[in-house]
């Protein structure tokens, strides 16, 4: 019985160390293993879902992905977001889709990745909107 407890404890320690090592990888390393084109197809399919929660979550995930990978090509999804913004009967989803389309086209990496909280998506949208306001409205006034 004692040797079984030691074996289970050792296995648990190994599993915990692997999990900690995986979580310690930089953000770029976490997403590097994904096939970008397959991911874009999955995002596109999710944007056309009949379930509003899936569409809204996909919009949030696109904003987050753009912040981690600002130099990728998102034009195909910008058009899909524009379609969602025009056709959605939900004003919240329409606004977020429109904002995300602008962010994918003109936004850059967000300085603080802590805005991406699974419990509060609105913070990320506010930071994206603020970034676009600074880029387009405030920069023009200082010239």
C-alpha cells in the first residue's frame, strides 16, 4: 500500500511539472503549433453559426488572436465580420463585429494581454476601441 502511494505521488508530481512547464511557454509558442489557415476556416465557420453565443465568442477570440499575431492576414475574416455586423439582429453582436473588423484591419498588438479575461470580454473590446480612437481621431488633431 505504501509503495502504491509513493508511485501515485511520483506520477502526480511528473504530471504537475509538465503542466507548469507548458503554461510557462511564451504566448507566441502556445499558438505557433496551430495551422493558421485551418484556424481561419474555423473562425469563419463559427461566425456563421446560428448560436449567438458562438458568434460573440468567436468575435472576441479574433480580437485576442489579432493582438497576439498582429501581422497575419485577416482580410477574409474582415468581410465575414462585416456581414455579421450587417445581418445580426442583436445590436451588441453587430457592434462587436464592426469593431472587430476595424481592429483586424487597422489595430495592432495590445500592450497588456491581461485585458483578455475569460470572465470579462468587454475590457478587450474597450481597449481595442480606445486604440482605434487614438489611431484615427486623436492623431489627426495633433497635426
